[in-house]
C-alpha cells in the first residue's frame, strides 16, 4: 500500500481545472441510494449547494466518463446517466457497486459517492493518471484526518470484479457487507486531498459547504460553474479575459456597457464556433474597441495647451483681418 502526493493535485473547485489528466477511457459509478440517516432521511443527492444538487455537482466532475452509472432510483439530472439498482434496494455499498459495474465496460472505473460538493474534474483526472501510471489496483483520496475515502477513487475494473466475485463466493451474497471487505483485499495508492474528499453527511456539513463556496476566493468560479451547468455549456473559458473586457467597457464607455458587451462577445463567439479560441478572439476585438473608445477622451486634456488632436484636420482658413 502506497501513499502518493503528486504535485498540484487539487479539487480545482467544482469547475474542475484540468491538470495533467489521463487519456485512458473510463466509466463512472456513482452511489446515490443511501438512507441519509444523519440528515434525517432527507433526499441527500438532491440537496442543493451553490444552487446545484449534490448529485449534479458530482456528475459534472466525471463528465468525461464514457459511461456514467448512478445506483439509485431515477430522478432528473443535469447530465444523461444510466440508472441501476441493487437488489434488494438498500443492500449496502458492495451490492450497489456490483449493480453499477454490470453496466461498465472500460478498464478503469471511477467510484464516487453522491455527496461531494468540492470534487472537480482535476481530481478525477489525477486519480486516473496515477492509476494508469502505476500497478496498484486502485487510487483513493484521504480526508483531512488521513482516513481512506474509497468512494472518491479510481480502480481497475478487473480488480473490483475479481474481489466482488470472491466475496460472493465466500458469503453467498453481498448484501450488508461493508466496503472495507473489498478495499482491504486491494493494493491501493493514496492521495491526500482534504477538499475534494469532503463529503456531506450532516446538515452542519451542508452549511459548511454552502459557506465555503461563497468565500471571496471561490464564489466566482462556483457561480460560473453553476451557470454553465444550468445552460448546458461545457466550455472552458478564460474568465480573466472576460473580466478585463467588462472593466474596460465599464470604465471607457459606460457602466451598463459591461454586461451588454460580454453578452455580445458570447453571441459572436457562438457564431464563430463557440470554442475557447472563439471567445478569446471576440473578447480581444471588443477590448481593443473599448480602449480606442476611451482614448478619444484623452486628447481633450492635451489640447488645453493648444496641441491639436492627432487626427484633427488642420485649419487652413486665412485669419480674419
């Protein structure tokens, strides 16, 4: 068993900054059918953090999966998924995992719980990259106390199937068996990531998550991520470029010009193909226009000393007698 801390591994917020990553195809299994007893039996996957259901936040983090299986009763989700259910319902994590794996075909599978508000694509990619680059059966996160989080992990599908088959042979059934019966038989690599591994088991956890995303350092990325999910947009844009454009339009033209200009930039970018480069090019043109617009006010200060504006036409009329 190995503990590994690759440089730069972070949740990257729910917007999921892409760091490193892996080219290997993978499937995702999300366990979302728990009883949520510590939440008083509330519908935990549907609890909203930052305006989005916890389940939808997790589905955004594994959006690159070839197949995504959610083990729970069907519900509306922001992304299309395959629904599965263990028999009997409520049979525990191993029975749920077995039900989900029946719909997967990729060599690697990301196994996630449905209550991870800060999991991002960057962490999913890091897990897969470490798994692909080593020989372990799986790679999982540890939380702030160093505890294993086997439901924030990437595994070799063949290893999971092998051990589930062995457990079924020994016990006759997976119902009620704890997850550690499986993970204890696997060779696992561990990555420390207290943020991405934070899960919401209680209402205090929900309150903590809701407060964190409204902190100054997180709120903008959280909002942009939520808007993209709500609008069905999967586009990685440079928010700094757009903010600079809004500033230039507000200062150089008029304050209402900022939101209207950024809207027009988005519209122009969509017509030009809608990718990151199209957004950057439209923003560059609009920012240059805003600066030219603002520069036209600058010569007024210089003409106080009698200097003509650079583009002024010389007055060739004869002076009056």
